[in-house]
C-alpha cells in the first residue's frame, strides 16, 4: 500500500481478476488481471513476500519446452509497487542463448473498491491498443497500461501483450509495466465513500455512490514520525514495531485541501480514506514518535468541523457504525469531536510547538462548546450525560469516558490560554464523576461492574465488554500526572480484575463482549471479536493504574497473536479462547493493514516504558512496568520536545533515559 494506490494478489503474484485481486487508485480498480506466462506455462512461484509496505517481490522458475531434469535454467523475479509498476526480470543460467516467449494477459472493470470488497465487481471492459500498451475506458476514468520495451504483439480483444526475449548465456531481460488512472470530465471521480464501507457499518452507500477521494500531489509524503526502533529480549516485539510503522506508512495520505497536512487512512479494504475517530486514535497513540502526524490530522479535521450555528456547531462529522446486538449504532463523529481536544492537549505535553497549539485551539474550543451543549439534560433519566448517537440517548459508558477526558484535558488547554471556561469544564467533569460512580456502577456478588450504557429513560444495560477499558484511559496532564478517572479506586481495581478474567481475556487480547453475555459471537464486530486497539487502550490504562500483572499479560497475549499473523496485526480477529495448540482465527471482514491495530501495537510496546512527558514544564517521567513482561527493552528514535529520545528498561523493570532534549529534566 502507498495510498491512494494499492495492489492486492495472492502469494503467487498473479492478478487473476478474482476476489480483491488488482491494482487500485483513488478507490477504483485500475487493473483486475495481470497474469504472466513464459516458456510453456505460468511461472512456478516459489516465494512471494512484502519487502516494504508499498513493495512486493515474487520469485519463480520457468519451464521451457524440451527441458530435461528437475532443474530449471530460467528464473523470474517480479517486483511490484503499489504506486503502479510491475517489473518482470527473466534470468538465464543456460550455457547457450535462449529465445523466451512471454505473454501478459490484462483486464479491468474500473470497479469501485467498496463494491469489489463487498463481492459486487463490475463487468469487464473492452480494451483498445494505446501506444505501447492497452487502454480501457469507463464514465469518468480511463485505465492505461504501458510497457517497456514495447510488445511485439498487442491483441486488444484478448487483452494480451506478447514478447520474444533473447536471453544470452547468464544474461537477463526486463519488462516493465506502468499502470495509471486518468480522470476525465465526463463523470465523477473515484470512489472514497464506498471504499470506506465495511460489513457491520450501519450506513452503507449504494454501489455507485461516489465522493472525491483524497489523493497525493507530487511525491509521497515523508513519514511524519520519528524512526523509532526497539531492541527487546523478545525479538518479535522489534519486528512488530517495525512492521506496524511500515503498515502505517502505507496508509499515510495527504489532505487534498492542504497537501502538507498528512493523516493515516482507516485501513484496507473498507476505509481507504479519512476516518476521523481512527485517524485521531492513530495520531494519539503515535505521539511518542513526534507530534507532526497529530498536527496534520488535527488541521485536516478542523477543516471538516461544523461551523453553522446550532446544536451541531463544533461537531466533527462522522458515520454511524455497528455497536453490537444490545445497542443502536454509535457515531464516529461524536467520538472524534471528543478526541480532538484530548489529542491536542496531549500533543502539547509531548512537545507540539506553541504556535501550532494556538492555531488549533479555536477548533478544540468549539469541540468543548459542543460537549457542553450535548450534555445538557434532554429528558428524564439523562442526568446531563452525553448521548450517542441521538439527543435522547443512549448514554454509552465509553462516550462518558471520552467526554470526561476531553473536559479535563480541554480545561488544561484553556488554562494555557487564560480562558475562564476551564473552571466550568472542571466543575462539569467533577459532577460527572460523582453521578457516574453511582448511576453506571452495578453491584453484584462478584464485586460489581460498569454498565455498558444507560437507556434514554435511565435504565442500565449490564453487558460487559472491552469498551469498558476506555474507563481506564484518563489522559495526560502536567508534571507527568494523569487525569482522574470516572471510577473510584475500588471500582478501578474491580475493573482490572474483570479485564484480566477469562470472560474478557481470550489469551490473545480482549473480546468485545464477555463470553457469558447474551449475544456473544466470537466473530461479532463489537459482540465478541478481539479489537486490537481496545486491548492497547486496556494495556496502557492498566499500566498507568499500577496493575502491572494484568497489563503485562494482555501485552504478551497480543504479541503472541501477532506472531500468528506474521507480526502484522489485523484490525480484529475471532474472540475464541486460547488453547495450548491453537492460534487466533482471522476475521473475514477485518482491515489489514488497519491504522488503529498498527498504532495499537506501537502503543502496547511503548506503554511498557511508562513515558509521561510535560514539555512545557521541561520534564519527563519514566515509570516502566516493574514486571518487565517482555524482558529488557531499549527504545531509540522516540521523540520528546521534537528531539530524539531514548530509554532503556532493564529486566528488573528499571528505566534509564539514554538520550533526551537539552534542558529536559527527569521527573519523579
């Protein structure tokens, strides 16, 4: 992936036109088939692998008519770039010159990514010979493939290009294909909306619904995060961090309105565009690698913020999404609106320059104003909680956690600007804490649990799921301290026990709904599947609350799961209980790569170091897990105050800062 371009194939490298196979650009499948034959048939591909997020390499052997014995004397290397190139290099080990016939069969439907992913591709298009290749046309777009060297034969009706290559003894020849998409004025641009739909979403656009897709201008944007590396006793962790950052780079996009502003798309295949809440979560979890991604993401989302006076003033738009069997869909826009001031406040603590903070403060202030309006009592039972998605409820547990954190961290932001509204926000948050600890806590013989939500008339829904982990995510304040949580100390300890118990912990991560709850489905998007980023939130929250054993157990479980997925975590996987000889089961509709899963993996690993900076006060606190669940760790290439930061964690859980910005003091 190198969004807005990407390519999908099996490990053979052949694009067969089946399933999701193809080259995609701006949400359209530019090429659905690219099958090579050489000698007397298809190459026997012996290795196919990613060599970077945007490049893949396939190695095969070629059989020729008259070959004797098992050892082929011609081999093929196929290099693919997500930006639209295929290089086929044929190498000979024969002692005499060879003439090798090569043909490449091409086709496309210019179908929308969302439609292809949902199993609704379009009909194949008729090709025309065009220059040194072929061209296909559909309303609004043309797909063009050009070849170097030019083919000796091009058959448009069959979509076929042919060569006869002369290979000298020990020599080689290369064919390069270039795939490009040309937009034209007689129709709309490529699909982005359909490319973001996924099974389980509540709002599904029609198969022909289109909106302009964000796309790059010029060269790919540089990585807006520092080149972090990890050396750990468990070397799988090193590879997981490196692979996760590579996946995130494949998902990196520019804002078409301001190409200097970058954000990370939600994931392939369902959300290959800006997904507001996921983009903010990703930026927040990558703050230990610098603030540039957060700044670009915040600026891009500020331009989407509702500016018309009314009840939605200050809100960031977002789609509805499935919320499991016991609740109506939730709103990603509300989550993004509450995340915005949180990300800005924490970015400031990690070293976002003052001028950037001041530039984004008006948008954060509008989010906080929306929060206060949204939480005004709308009817019996609401009690001033924040409803989601409608004004009459329900009142979700995690939404109150987002709102509480936004209020406290938002007040921290407003303090820095001298605004008198900071006091009002803190008073609102204090009142929310008092009411929440009674209204949302359900006592039982096992020690109690938080309610999943309150209905519009104030009735609690008792179902326990991984979304309760958001109650542990309180946010970073000054001096390396954390904001107070919605739960009191005893309730926090009980929640930690629940998160570490078999009802929620699969051994591979937290399932979305407890195994004993009605409606539990191990493959349910939010009714049982393990969602990596919620487990990451739990690990960080448990570590911050001093529950080292539970945090370490969850971290090891996710690392073990990642090992089964080639150390490239999908968005989610089945919430089945771990067994001694088992492995996590892939979810058929999961994004992979997925921004929040890749960033969540980074957060899990970095959370073990316990970094808490306060750059405005020129301090940083290091509080690693005393249990050192992955052994000794050394992080280099992190970023605090926009300067390199390195820290070493011993096997005894002791932390030592090895590199930091000048003048940055180690806090207690």
